[in-house]
C-alpha cells in the first residue's frame, strides 16, 4: 500500500491532537543525522528501489529482534526507526512509510493492540496510511489528566478520537469533559464498551465554567452502556440515586472520593446485582450501609470522618473484606472470608459480629479506640487465623481512653494454634506481657506454627516483663525464623529507656540469627 501523499498534513493533525506530539517527532528526527558513509547511502538507495518482498524481509528481520510483550508500543516504533540511524528521517519519509507499510499484519496488530494513550494513537496515525487506517481497530483509549491543559476545546478533540474507533472496549478519561460529550461517547459505543473509568471532580467545573452540570446528572448517561463489566468513578457526587437501570454484566464497581447518601448508595449497589468486586474509597456522607450481593467476593470500604456509621454485609461468596470508618460491623455468618481487615482511624468502634471465621487466613485489627468486647469477639471467632495484625492504641466504650485488660499469653496461643505470623503494636503487646500469664509457662507449652513476629515497643515501662515475653516467644516457638523488634517509636524520656534498650541489644546478640532490631 502506498505511503501517505502528504506527510506534513499528518504531522499537523497529530500536533493539533496531542500537545507533545511535536516533541516526539523532534526526538525521532534527531536520531537520523545525514549519512556519513557512502556505503550506507548506497544501501538505503538499494532498499528504497528494491522489491516489496525485499523490504518486507528487512522489516521482519528488524522487528524479530524486539521483545514485543515487554515494550511500550511507541518504543517499538522508535527502535524500528533507530535501526536506520545515519539517515535523515524526513529526507526518507516515503521510504520509512513504505517500510512500515511492509510490516507483517501480525506485527502491526501486536503493536496496535497495546496502544491506548491518546498521544500514542495520534503518533501512530502519522506513521503511514496503512497504520492510520488501522487506528479505528484500537480497542482502548486513555486520556490523562493534563492531556489538554493548554487546549481550549478539548471536548471536540476527545470526541474526534473516540468517534474514529469502530469498536471501543475500554475508555479512561482523567481530563475534564462535559456531560453532553460523555453521553455521545457512550451512545456511540454502548454495545462494545466493557471498561469505563472517569474522573468527575471539581476540575470539571473549573474547566468548563458556566457550561458545567451537576455531578448527579452526569452519571445518568452511563446507564446506556449496558454491557459494562468494570466501572470506576473518581470524585463523583452521589447525593441522589443515579438513573442507571440494571447493569447485569457489571462485575467490578469502584467509586473513589465521593460524596454519598444512604439511599443513593443503596440504589447504586442494587443496580449492579452481579458484582464480584466492590470498592467505595475515601467516601463520606453515609450513616447506614447495607450490602446484599450474592456474587460479591472482594469488598473494600473506606469512609471518612468520626461519625457513627454502621455496616451490614451479606454474601455467600465473600472472601476478602477490608473496611475503615465504621462503628458497628456485621457480616452475615454464611460466608467464605479468607482475609478480613477492620480499622477505625478516628472515633470508636463499638461492635463486630462476624460469626465463626473458619476459612480466615489473614486478620488485621487497626484503630485508635476499640471496644474490648469487639476485639475479644473477633479474636475468638478467628481461632484458625494464620496471619494476625493487631495495631490498636486503646480500648473503652466511652470517650475516656482506657488501657487493655490482661491478655493471657498461653491462652492466646493455645486458642490460635495455626498462627504463622504475628504483628502486635504498643499497648496490645504490653497487655500480653503480664506476670500472671508468664507464670503459666511450663515445659509442656509450645507455639507450634509461629514463624515470624513483629513487635512495636512504645514504652520502656514494665521492661522486665516485656523482655521475658520476647524470650518466651523465642523459646517456645519451635518454627520461629524471624523476630523484628521495632523501637523507633519508643518514648525515650523515661529514665529506664536506656537500660531497656541495652537489654534488647543483649537479647538480640544472644539470638542473632532470629532477632532483628529496627
């Protein structure tokens, strides 16, 4: 196929679409300096005047040396051009265009199948007419946040590129756009669109000024993409229920940085009955959240503020649950949880009801203040846990921060015989270091499966008991490979801090292969 008759026209189109396309071409042009060898010049002339099969073999030989799976698409093109270092790019433009036209179909398809960035799409359309004709078959498009920072009418440029593609499966737009344009993009590709990711924050209002619409109206047009399988929305406002209908094929839903209300979240989740992955991150405005999804396997919830939020989750297939910001947590007892992470960075956590956690392998408890009943309830239900993280500062049901009650070391490890890794922090470790529990240690006691321990020491108080506890963990853990003692956060204002540090160093010296100090 012949090369493009007017390369300058192609180049101008690329510059109009991508603000940095001219920089790409400038770099390519700088790679091809005038030939210094007459033999190279003769070689190029021979190739230019050669038969099509000869050109194809040269192209195939060059490209066969590339690792197509691990190279960025435009890097493949750059390396191809670099193979002819020694000639001016624009001087031999028709030659290179012809050479690129001579590439095997499999090579072109391999390259174009990895192209999604708007800059790369624009650049590849300038390679040759054959390449430009293949752009409509690109399955995905990605527009970064600063793609059109200095362009006045970015909407029209995005719409032009989106309209070129015949069957768009993935669309990611981080730069500002208008509701009318979004509706037209979705209407154009509503049957083929599988993955949609949009950033819909306040930058849109600043960019479009008086033309900006409310966030609630923006999301309604998404309902036309009824074949969506993954949807991610940044900075959206869901203070009213979206008019979506039902997404029967949607498997993954992520909403980040959103202002929500109870009814809107409920209706949004109900519009996606077959979700396997749900993520609501950095959101606020919810007081009660109830999730009932039969197919849900992974759920991540992160809600801001110290408010008293309650959560109820029901799914027979639930395997991973990571939640933050709730004061009451209830998980339907008919589940398959393998990983559970509960945290409350501000305010208090009053209650957790999970039922027996028979399949649980990973458990993480974090926060400032938890009710002791909530802590003991989770630990009792997770008797078969293998990996445990406990980083809670205080307990108590009221505003007064209270220390933890005594935790019996022997009873704790007897109740969690499968424990392989343990990370325990500050006050919770201090609760484990009690004289009464250490008195129960005898030769029959053993910690059968513990392999790694990470202990954060915050205070030198009760130094002897803490050191005895560390020694007991080393002595009675038959499979222990590594113990890390983190003392970087220890308060050093107490007069016993230096003595305690010396004792820890001595303990590390006696168990040099196992104990490490941070």
